[in-house]
């Protein structure tokens, strides 16, 4: 998925990174979990994770987010 931030000048959103979530689990109850696994966090991976948390997770507050290292 593309992680985008709004353009302060009112133009189209700016893509800042491409992010692939490891698992998106939807249970029969309707509960949704986003799960990220990583053995070692590089600077780039940490940046993408922070942008993901600040954009996609804020837009989807019902999704529970777990990071497994």
C-alpha cells in the first residue's frame, strides 16, 4: 500500500513510502488485527512503520496493531 500525506498546498496527496503489512487478519467476529513482524528494524523500516501508524492506522481506528520482533 502507498503511504500518503496530504499536500499542504491543497494538491493531491504525496506518496512518501510503499509499505507491505505482514498480516491483516479478520476474525469471524469482525475484529481486525494488523500484524507486523520484523527481526531487525532498519532506519527505513522504522520510518515506514511510523508513517503507517500516523496515516493508515489513524484512518482505521478499529484495527488493532501488533508488532512482533
